[in-house]
């Protein structure tokens, strides 16, 4: 019996997207599932029922019928309580879920023994980029935000010199250079505006500049990079300094697009009322954080208001304003995740060892699986790395391997203790002492080297090589202890070789290091 | 009085030297402190040698009090030998260090390791020949000597083989003897049996056993390193570095010298870590490198020639085209490999990058952790050519950026940009993180010919639609590219 996948019509106000496109319907059918779509689900996104029917989906007239029969529901927004009550017990659901904000939904779904995977909880690793619905939507929202602003901005964006006079290019300020911010920079730039962008992460500079934006740096002691590359919350002093800097730039900006979000927290206030008052008359603010309270206290959710001569746009449905595009992209990301849930020759399977499945999993047959066990891999504080942990060893099951190593280490430790005891009992009196010194030195060596930058591997090796020439001292000790002629010659040869090593090693390291420069 | 004073002085100096060595290694971990680190190491070594020499002089002069059964050898002979060895060795070392080209750095490091190994063997044999005062616990002392010589011999022959492989005197392909694991095991067991026999011998009569074991250990070292393929050479050099430390530590045990023990252990464990860091970068286990031989599975070899090879069409390009495209790019990443080192092209490459930067192109270098034949080899070469280390990025820092890059210049690199590491499970390098250059809009590969890389495997990158080949010697290509850019 093949899995029945159902795609309901979204019920959230102003939501126009749908979780499947005709294209992904065909792809889903190839996975060996049956697709049913609620009548009218895709109409707002530009996919009438006939198109879905042509692609092979079955059109189900009512929501109740669809929810009641589907084993797997693909959705955009989190389900409403009413929808959950229609759901077939034990069925699965994939969609945006925001588990931190939706505890009530989790409880209700748990009672239904449901399985839930959240698109917003898919870990941000390289392998999962094809399933990154957040980035796909943020990209659209950023683009759309610029268009919304341009629509309300009653002037040109590009600079022009016309017979009727000179027009200055619009000054656009983008707050937060995440995916949405970068998309906004690119869109504003291609409309001809002069774009500046602000982000607390110094690492964002390169990305901003690569899109032709001008980066506004912010020097303050705290580092703004947290787990998985999201900006994290800052202290009050930090925030004040940030607001002052932004106010200074906002004063000279015609359009401000603000995108700053902190996961699981209300959005930070970056654009104070004072900053808005100082902005030029006729300026436009698009507050993309409106859903999380807004980056500007004057923002009104889902409304366009005018305050102090500045238009403030608080739309929370930016992706839905390009429903066709966003449905196509969202459908692809949700398909990519779904595809990985249907391994070859098997039905719907969640692989708990898979970092992506584990990360996205909220409920499994009614049991709470969220949040997943932490995988603490933020980049080392010293190095200015950009989301470094993404690249390395993604999804190679680091967890279990490390556990094994731990056990191996304990066994090795036990063996070592036994051997040491034996050595202490049987060996000469100073042997144990030598062993102690030896082991301590091993531990020191172990710790000293871990933080070496890869660029210095060669010099490090060459210096340790020079230091291992300490065997020179061994040769000298033998030579000085009054041994026979043969032993003396051997020891002298050892000293000779070791001396080459010492002199060569240190000098060549020095030569190498002299070349490294900024 | 003097003897006591010297003993205290020696103890304190050894402590100081040990600490200096620790600080030296610590200093070498960042660019800012690296030079000071090297200086500290030098001072520590100088201190150790001078103090040991003082003790040596005192013992030679005051022979009749400190060593009752004075040997026949004249003290002056010992002094002469020491002076000659120290001065001669120092001079040779200094000469080597000042003459060596940066591209042959790997060979130099390998051969220097072999010296430490050889010295450990010699010290071990000399210690054995010298009459030992203590008869109690003689077995422990003999085991220390035995182990010291064993490790030293393996280090010595292994390093010599590594040297010849790096020099190209011996081919880089792994030598896969049938039953090589059994062979290694037999040699280890043989050494243990010999040890048992050796321990039975009174006085210096065990010498033949010791020498036979040395021979076996030499063969073991040769065999171990011969079985390791070219791609793993950086790890091997680093492992041998670790071995040379263990050899020194073993010598410390047999001579009851704490400085040797501390320093040897320090070098041994730090070398082991360096090897582990590198293995991690290649996503392989260290055991796989030590006993594996690179990419041994016969299944992969069989498949590699036929079905898996995506023998497709390749795109060729010209210097002129590349120059135009470079000037039209916003973001360029240069990926240097061993080919650049061989062709000594680093200076010309640097000139290209400076020229492009002047014209407002964002140029960066991407360094794979195992590019070249030593870890960090490329960094050394680029530093030699005055490339600012701030635009030289590690793989992890830059791998995500290839997707937003207009052009990638791959100069003499092959295996480290091989996409089959990610998507072809039959590839011997499957699972190794590589620089994902193919995500860039356009990739230019500078290559001498269509020959496979050091690991000896086909590279599907060359057949990609967005890959363009620029054939020829790296230095010539790069130089003519530079001329074209200036025109």
C-alpha cells in the first residue's frame, strides 16, 4: 500500500502559497506515493486544480476529506488546531512549524500520535542546502521588500541626468546581511540605488561587497557569531552603540530595509523612533522583522503606516506576495526533504542517524524529539571564520564515533595504569619517575599543538624536528661517560648527525618564518 | 663541591630548556608569535648543549674521581671527537638550511628526521657497549636500549624512503606486497623473539642479536613507508617527525636523562597530533594511513579504468582568453597545488594576483590542508613569494565561497579538487573533503598534460562543462598569462 500524501489549502490569513507545484507533484509520484490536493489549494499561487490533475494528483473536494485520508501532509504554515483535529491519527506532517513558539500545537499533535518534521529546523549544513526553505523564502522576501519600498517611494531609484534636471540616486540602507538582506542589496543595487548594509558579523563584509554594497562596519568588543551562523542576542550597551550608528546612517537614507532577527527571540530594535524622525521626508522603511515585533517600534504588523513623514511597511506576507515563485521554490525544498525520507525500496523512513532528519524532527509517533541533542560546533572564537563547521565532516555520524573513542580511551587508560603499576613494582627505582615525566610531557605536547594554524604546519614540523635533535645531548652523555673507543666513535657520529639536524632545523625554520608577512 | 654544583646547574638548565621547548612549540601555533617561538627553541637547545658540554668537560678532566674504572681512551680523544662532531655537524646543517630551495623543504625535513633516527640507533649501540655499573634491574635497562634502537632504526629507514619518494628517486605509487600485513607482523614478532634471546646474554655478548634486530627494524621502516602512496606523504612526514621524538625519548630512558625524555615525548606527541589533524582534514583514520597504502581496494582500481571514468569532452582555452576573463571577473580564487611548487611558479602567480588586486579584482588563495607534499607547504611557498597571508584562506574558510566566484585558477593541483571525492564511492579518495571549485562560474585548470595526479586517479573535474584546460608547464603558462595581463 503506497503512502498517501496530501496537500491542503493554506488557511492562514493572507497566505497564498501552496506546498507543491505541478513539477514537484510529478516528482513525488515517481517516489511511489499517491498525491491528493485539496480543491483550490494552488489557485492563489497560480496553479489551478486542472494543472495539478494533469500532473497526476487527485483533487479532493474538502479539507476534512484530505486531512482524514493522508498519511503524510505537506504544508507551508503550521497547522491550526482545527486542522490537527481532522488529521488521521499517526499521520506525518512536514512544513514550517516554529516549535519554540507553538507549544500548544505540539501537544495537540502529540495526542494524535503524529510525526512532525519542521522545514525551519532543517540544520544549516552544506548537504541540506537543497532543503533550506528558510533561505529560499528569505531570498524572495528580500527581493520583494525592495519592490514594496520602491512602490511607495515616490521617486526614481537610479540617478539620472535628464533635460529636466539632475536626479540623485536613492540611498538604500539594509540592516542585517543574512539571506534576505543580501537579496535586498542585490535587488536595490540592480534598480540603480546606492546601497549600504550593516551587520554585526564582520564576516558579512565580503558578502555585502561581493554584491556591490558598501559595508558599514561596527566595532564593539562582543563577537556576534553564534551557532550555525545566526546573529545572537547582544548586551544593552552593545545595542545602544548599534542604534546610534544606525541612526546616523538612516538620517541620510531614502529607503531602509531591516531584516535583523534573533532565532527564538523578539526582533532587536535597531531603528529607534528618534532615528525615524530624523529620516528624510518621503522615506520608506520596510520592516521585514514585523512578525517578530519589528526592528522599529513604530512598525505596525501587516500594515502600511505613515509616521513623521516616513512610510513604514510591516507586511509579514512578503513571500506570499510572490506566491507563484515562492510556492515553486518552497515545493522544491519540501520535495527534497521528502525524497530523502523515502530511501530506495523502502517506504517513509526517518533515519535518526541522519543529521538532517534528526534536526528537523519535532515529533515522532507522538513522542517529543525536539530540540535535537546539541552539536556544538561554532567556530573557534579566535579565528575570523565564516560558518566553518558547515564544510567539514557534515553528516558523517560524528556522534557515535566520538562515543566509541571515549570508551577506547578508557580501556587504554586502564591498561596504562596496570602497566605503570607493574613497571613501578618491577623496575628500578627511578624508572617510574622517568615514566611519569614522560607521560606528563606527552600530555603537554598534546595540548600545546592543537591550536596551530594550518599555514604554520611546515614551520612547526621543522622546529619540532630541530628540537628532536636533543638526542645530541644523549650522544654527549655517552661520550663523556668514559666508554670504549668504538662506543666513543659511535657516540660522536650520533652527535654529528644530531648537530646537523639541530642547526639545519632551527635555521631553516627561521628562514621560513621570515617570509611570512601580512 | 664542583660536581654537586654542576649537577644542580644541569638540573636547572634542563628544566629551563624543557620549558623553552614547550614555549617554542606553543609560539609556533600563530603567525604573530612564531618567530619568537623559534628563537626560544634555539635558546633552549643552546642552553642544553652548553651545560651538557660543561658537565662533559668536568667529567673528562676529573675522570679519576667520578669514574673509577676509567676506560683506556684518552680524554683528549673524546673531547676532540665531540668538538669535531659539533662543529662539523653544525656547519653542515647551517649550509643545508641556507641552500635548500623552499620547494624542496619536504625532502629536507624528511632527511633530517632520518638523522635523528640514526643518532638514536648509534647512541643505543654505544650505550650497550659501554660497561654499565648497575647489574640490578639490568633487564629494564636492556629493554630500554632495545626499544630505543628499534624506534630509531624504523625512523631512520622510513625517513630515507620518504626522502627518496619526495625527491622522485622512487616512484610515488604505494608498493603493495602480497601479504604485507603478515610480513609486518612477522617482523614485529621476530623482533620480540630476538629481544628475549638478547636479554639472556651477559655483558656485551648480545650485540649480534641487537644488530640483527636493527636490520629487521630497518627493513620494517622501509616497507612501512614504501606501502604509503604519494597522496599521504604529508601525513607520513609528520608521523616520522613523531617517531623521531619517540626515539629521542627512548634514548632518554636508557641514559636516565630527563631532558631527553621530556623533549622526546613533547616532539613525539605533538607530531602525532599534527598527523591526526591532517588525517582529520582528509577524513581518514590514522591507522588507514599507517597500514593502508593509499586507495588500495582492488574493486576501486578495477572500476577506475573503465566504467567510472567519465571520459568526456574537455574544453581547451588559451592564455589570451584566460587573461580577458580574469580582467572581467570580480571574484577570483587561486588554488595552488604541488605542480606550482615543482614549476617554481609561485612568484609569477603572486605577480598575477597583485596585478588583479590593483585592478580591483577580489583575489584570494584557497589552500587545501594536504596540498603539496608537506602540511602547510603551499603557505610556505606563497609566503616566500610575498603573498599576504591574509588573503590565503584555509579550505574551511573558503569552500562556501566558490559558488559566488567568477573564476577559479587551479595551478598544478589535481586530487584536492577532485569531485569524485564527494560523489563517487568507488574512488580511492572518496570521503576526503576537497575544494569545491566546480561550483564557481568558470574553472581554469593549468596542467602539464592529461595525466592523473599524485594519487594516480582520474579527475572528472577536467570533463565538466565549466572547466577549461590550459595545458603547458605551469611556470610558462603563468608567465605568459602575466605578460598578457600587463598588455
